[in-house]
């Protein structure tokens, strides 16, 4: 028989998993690609960069990116016409 865990236990598991996901996302090649894109755009005299998810990238990473970018003072918006598969970063 399967035993149901308490909501408190499942909440703890969920929170731990989210913290791990955020940490891994900010250490990922995808985040490095985002940072490099921002730096390259700034060096070219631009004040925004559009990041579009690759076909194998988890859409949830955009929320982690947006949270981190906003904490660093950037403006982040969804990209138009990409069905939530990208963000526009402005500085």
C-alpha cells in the first residue's frame, strides 16, 4: 500500500527542489549565454538583449533569469509573439 506523505513534508520537498533548480539554473550554460548576450549587446552600444529559449531548454528558467536580473536592476519583459519562450532584458 502506498503511504501518503503529509502536506508539510511535501511542501518541504517542493521548497528544496525549487532552491536546487534555481541554483542549477544560475550555474547553467543557458545563464552564461544570457550574461554573454547582455555584455555583447552593451559593448555594441545597445541597451537591450532578447533571449529566446532553445528547443531543449526548460521554460521555467526564464522565471529564474527574470528574478535574478530584476534584483540586479534590469527591466525584464516577455518577448512579443514568442508564446512565453523568451524575455527582453533592458538596462
